[in-house]
C-alpha cells in the first residue's frame, strides 16, 4: 500500500508528467501489480464499477 500511496502523491503533485493515452487517460506504473477496476467520485453510483469490470 505504501507504493500505491506514493504513486498517488506523485500523480497529484504533477499529473502532466504522465503521458496521455486512450481517451485522454493517463497511466502511472507501480512496482507491484494491482488491478484497479475504477476510481469514482463519492457522489457517483457505487455500482458503476460492476459495469466497468465487464468490459
């Protein structure tokens, strides 16, 4: 989890450091493999991640 926190900190500090990819998304690599299905705003429908995981 420490690696993930440090990566989030780097992203927040300088998001432009990461190249744009498909549909204006950006990617940050970490040393350990973790699958993130979605990062959603708290005001969004919490079941939305289920729709994204099927694609």
